[in-house]
C-alpha cells in the first residue's frame, strides 16, 4: 500500500496534531484563571465550546476589560466560531455521519480536524483523519486546559512565566503564512492600526469587532486590488 494511502500514517498525523494542541491548552487554562474563571469554569468552557480561538478571545477580552466586557467578549467568540460552520459545509458530504454521530461530528469540526481530513487523498482516509484528529484533540485540549488552569491557580500571576504572551504568539504564527498576498497584508496592517488607535477610547473587545468591519468592507468593495467576479 502506498504511503499516501496508509491509514497508520493518517492516524499518526492526526494524533501528532492533537498532541500539539497541548501547547495552546496550557496557556488557555492559565489565562482563563487569571481572567477570573475558576478551574471548573475553565474546564466546562473547554468541553462545551471546544474551539481554541473563541475561548482565547473570550477570556482574553474579559481579562482586559472585566465583566463589563462580557458583551464584546461573547460577540468576538461567536464571530470566530462562525468559521466552523463553513468547515461543516465542506466536510458534511465527506464525513456523512449517522444520526447519532451528527452532534459529535459537529462538535469536533474545528481547524485541526478539518485540515487533516481535507489533506487526505481518499474519502475513507478523510473520515479517518477527521475522527482521529477530532477525538484526539478534544481529549488533549481538555486535559491540557485543566493542567493550565491548575498551574495558573498555583502561580497566581501567569505573567511570571510569560504564559500571557503564548496566545498572541500562537495566533501570529497561524496568521503569518496567510500574509503572502498583498490584499491580506494590507487588511492586517489597516486592521492593526485601527485596533491600536481605537483601544484607548472604546471598551475591551470592540477594537477586534472593528477589524471584522474592515475585512467585510475590503471584501465587498474589492479594496487593495484583486479581480472582481465577472457578471
């Protein structure tokens, strides 16, 4: 059997991706506790929300603005979670879960499971990659979140270990490869400038919402170049 069609290779890749998530789960747990959540609230959020970007956004904004920032925090988390709906549209015809598996498949539809699944050459391997990565990531993410929360509770100030910088660094690492195109780079630069300028004047979380408006305007008005679709 060729290496590209080897189920063992797909399982290994899915588990490798899952264990990599631990490097994000630990700082999430620590930051969540620093933001005012207790250990059980932090873990409950990981179980029911299970999307790292949204969880980081929620606890990060609450940490910066307190309970008064709850509205913007929820809005930002929801906006970041919308991408999973688009993943589901792509994966549904491939995964085709039975009725009792649909809720599980929906919950496990995240960046990691989508990436591993769509990278496989055949439908059976796509399904295998999705389930192995999704389940593995769920388990590892929740364990590492618990460990991070306990660590954050123990040390009190997560800045002492630099864990507060781990989330922004992770997002920058994910964003950087997408900035090769001129339009993406310009959107990032303009969004950053607007967010920095607005930060002293608006509640925590609102600057991030403003960057979403910028992205929508760029897409609908075809700013910064790019070809318009033919009518």
